[in-house]
C-alpha cells in the first residue's frame, strides 16, 4: 500500500475534518499516495508531482516548490501496519484522503475490514475526485464519500476530469456529498451546469473557496456566499488552513 510520507514516516495523523459536511469532526487521516489527476493548484501535489511528471503545477519553479523525489514522499506499507497506526489514536472516525485513495481499493478494503471488525468498530469516510467507481466490497465499508469533481480551473481537459459514469454513480449513492473548488465567479456557472447534467441533488452540493492562505480564502468567500444563496448550495470552509496554514499532517 502506498502512503504519503516524509522521511519514511507515513502521513497518518489525528486532527479535525476541515472541509465538507463533517467539518469540525475529530478524525484520523490516512493520506494515500498516487493520483490519476494533475490539478495545477493541488495542495497535496507531493502525492503525485514527481520528477519526470510533465504536467505543470503552479508551484513548479517557486522556492520550496518543484518536482518531488517519490522515494522521499512515498512509504510502502502493509494494510495491517496502517491499521496499527490508526489504532494508536483514541478516535474511531477515519478519513481516507490523498492523492486519490480509490486507486488502491483492495488495500483500503483490507484496512476497513480489519478495523471495522475490531472491538468498537471504526467509521470510514473517503475523499475522492469522482473519476473512479468504488467496488461493492469497499462501498459496503464506507460511511460517506466527499466527492470533489474538478472543473476547468484545474487545468485539466474535460475528458480527463469529468467521468460521467463515476459522477452518476455518486449522484445516485446516498452516502455521497459533492464539494467543488471555486476560484472565480465563472467557476460557479460551470459547476451549476455539471450539477444539472449529472442530476446531482443541489442539497448535496458544497462550494469551497480555493486557497492555501486564510486571506485568499476569506476574499473568495465574500462573493461566493452570495452564489450559494442564489443556487441553494452550501458554503464550506477550509478550517485546517485557518488553524495551521498549509502545513502537512495537521
């Protein structure tokens, strides 16, 4: 199983959920390495933006940015070892994040099965970009999905970022909630068209201002809240950024 890590230490940490419907909930996060998308503003690009990757990221060339060495950013670990790391924390809510965790479904199914059959059991939330469909075995172990389809602001072609079969699967799954990253007012109209195209219930749609600095997030929220009121969507924050900035593992 490939987990994001630094210096050989897997990125498994106890914090609060900062985004979406469960914002504020204490949770143990397990950050998977690997992603099938290359969003230009991705704030966890160390899970995929490696040497040899031709896709451009906004931090490429900036101090502290650039392409990563995967040998320094990825930890190979058995599912049983992931379970032990999770069990070290006094929390039964687990968030599978990434990267894109659904690229490693067999391993995640093993982790969820092992922990949910332990005394007391565990609750699993999955964060996904909405391009992959979970297996029936994994879905049976998932309490909720935080689905974040990408729009043109990601820098990706529509054929890459919008997989109709996957989005419709989540739109019909009562455990799925949708979270869209917004940069500019034009993004909102694109999102509204996507929601209509795939029959997504507007009450399950959250809009989140993009940003890795509190000031940038607040500036976007000031106009984004009016768009949420107009369309009946929910505004979601990025609590982790307000509390800890862009630090990893918090």
